[in-house]
């Protein structure tokens, strides 16, 4: 049945353009529901914006309007993704600084309490 095809609702022109196939091939895929894995993943990623089609670990994530969208709806621009590395380094440095401060003995306080 046509509604059970994994390409149900995907316009023929999109399948032809994104997969680089002949319209007859796209029609057959839609009609039979027998779509090779790679073109199906491509359509799900590019048309349905489903990154889980490429890698299961990205299930629920999508790309919309140039932003990476998490399953919770958080939106990340390419710049924010690139800045993640620097943010993680900054957090490490702050935590290291806190550890050093916590390990430092306040000698002034010791001298005033002993006198």
C-alpha cells in the first residue's frame, strides 16, 4: 500500500533531486516501498531533517534552518557548536583554579589564631 512506503509524502521531485535518480526509479521506490538504505537515509536526513537516519546516536536530533536542534528543542548554531570546545576548556580551567584555591592554606588566618 502506498501509505506504508517509507517515502510516503515525499515529493517525487525531492527524491529525484536529492538522490540523483531517474523519475521512474523514484516512482518505483514510492510505489513498492522498496528503497535502498542509502537513498532512504539521505532523504530522511535532507528532507525530513532526521539525523538519526545517518547515525542512531543522533536519533531525535535534526538540522533546521542552519541550526542543530536537540530532542529537547535546544537550538545550536554552527558557531555555538564550534565554541563548545573552548567552553569545555574554560570550564576545566575554572575547576582547576577552584581546586587550587581550595587546597591553599590561609597562613594569615593560622597566624592570627595562634597568637
